[in-house]
C-alpha cells in the first residue's frame, strides 16, 4: 500500500458510502435464509462488484457436530379471513413468515392461528424476525397491534414453501498479497429484509474487497459471505488445514447505524488485531466503546471456539444489545445511512492500513492465558469434548427451538462450553460472564451428563 494509493482512496470514501447504501437498497427486498435462492440472488448481486467464488454444499454434509440442513425456498404466504380479506401478506414484508416455515395450506380457528403467531408486546408497532431452522414448524410474525385486533373467524393459512434436499450456498473472495499470511473478513448473508443486522456488513465487505484488490498488499485477504453459524461451521470444517494462516480477522455486522463504534475483542483478548483496532478507535477522535469477548454474538463464536481460538474480533457500531430496532421491521433502509456506512468503511480501512504497516513487526501471542488459581472447594474444571465450533445442542434437547431471540439458559450453555478449555474453572467462567455461580455449575453438570464436557479437576 503506498501513500498515494491510500490518499486517493480516502477521498472517495463519501462516494463509496452512497454506493454501499444503493447496493443495500437493492439487496433489501430479497427473502434470505440460511439456504435457498435468496442467498444465491444475494451472492449474484455481490458478484456485480467483485468476482466471488460460489460454493454449494449438499444437504446432509457433516460439519463437526452439525449437518447441512434441507434447502428452504418460499414463493408466497398469507392469512385470509373468511370474507376473503388478506390480513397477513408475505409479499408486503418477508419478515411476516417464520423463516424456514414448512409448507401449509389449511383453515384454522383463531386459537390455532394464535399458536403460530409471533409478536413483540413491548414494541407493538413492529414486526419481529423469527426463525425455526432445525425444528419443523410454521408461523407468522405480525405487529402486536394487529394481534390484539384479531377476531374469531375461520382463517385460511397458506405458506407456499419447500423444504427439500438441496444445498447451502456461500461466497468467498480471496485477494493474494505478497505473504501467505491471511486476514479474514467475514459477514453473514442469511437475514431477510433487515439492514443494520446485517446487510450493512455485507455491503461494507463487498466494497472493501472491491477497493483493496487494486492495492499492493503484504497480507492476503479472505472475504467470506456465509450464512450465520452453520455457514461458519461448514467453512471451518472444509478449511481446517488452512486456518493457521489466519493471523487477524474481523466479523462485520451492524456497521450502518448512527451509534458510536464498538469493538468486541477476540477471545485471545490481546491479539494484534485487538491492539490495532483499539489504536485506530483511540486515534479516530470519535467516541468508542470496547467490550471483552463473550461467547454470544455472531460468527466470532465459531472462529473463537476453543478448538480454533482464532484472533477474530467484531468491529461494529451499536451492539445488538443496545438498539431496539434489532431483529425487527424497524431495522430498515432508513435506519442505516450512507454517512455511517462510509465512517465504518473508513475505520475498517484504517485497521487494514495499520496491519499492513506493522506487517512482520508483531509476533503472535497465542495461548498465553494463564492457569487461574482455583481457591474454592466447590470449583471444578471441565474440558469441552467438542471444542471445534458449537455442538448441535438441540440434538440433546438443550437449546431454543425458535431462533432470533436469546434466552438465559442458552447463554449460560454458550459461556460454559466456550470457556471449558481445561484452563478456566467454573469460578473463572462465573467472573467473566457475570452469571450466577449456581447456574453455571448446574449447566456444567448437565453438559457433563450429556457427554459434552469431561471433568478434569
Ligand atoms: Zn441477527
């Protein structure tokens, strides 16, 4: 990267922000999911900007503890009153359908319909985003306001979807630098019509790749456009031999809202990527926020699972915990603005510029975590027996059936699994997570019973 190239690109950043927003608007109406034609259409639109390599992984392919599911596609869905009036219509918002709903066509009473409706009582004007990938179900998501107005009637429900053997699609783009050492930049492409989470990340990485490919680079750069969780797990299982080349990484999501920049550190906590991002944010002159790693979030959960422990952080603006539009119909093309996309682009670019500048100067500090002293008789140390990615918890009856919303039990399970690396005791996990010790211990015992953990101390 020479200075002239960098200065030229810096001048273009506001314009790039507008282009990113335009591409986001184009991607917005597509009904995406973890598989299916919505993902393929998305990859096609990204391919108009960068020459993506597209992969199709067949249904049934094993990836660590997971299996590529059946492919889901949808043409239409609605609910009609007995007088013929369509009161819920997929064509008006694809969030109206519980993502991965199995096909259905029948007449139901109000009470049966209500068993399949999802709403947000605290945000009565918004449609929630809900999924049911691994538990066959059908359902509709509507505003709570509409829910309260529903009357006794015979309702015709139609979901014209298919759930069949097919494949999981993802895209990859590789820019060869002078070195074999890689920087991994990953985003997910499985959310339907929502912008900050996560089309903002998709367009940011698309345009970053488009502009980086013209520069002379030390590192090689690998861009992933994958469905969240299952895509990261599939990618890691297919590329296990090469992950040692990854020296730094970032997951891009929630980069287009008006909030300040937030950095969630990698699990290593003091990796070069952590120091670099923190430096860039410190020197930006803007407010920012730093968060420690926690095993809840996006694909960093897989990249930072103890069997990989890659130096991958999450650079975003407002964390999903703190914006109320998260996973609702309010996360739309107005909520994300070109100027915030441009600002995030500039911060990502500065991180890359700094990594390039420091190439060869830093040395990896992998696995420096010290054994923490265990001072309580009650304390125990466990080892995660499936440390590569997350185990498929619903197989053991231990995980949420409806995705899109976290619950406390699920969060405790993720904490205990991620930190049961033989080095962190239950007390350490309690301190890091802020979850009650009793709950941590009970969860560890349950995971032990399900043969996901082995007690070592
Ligand atoms: Zn999400």
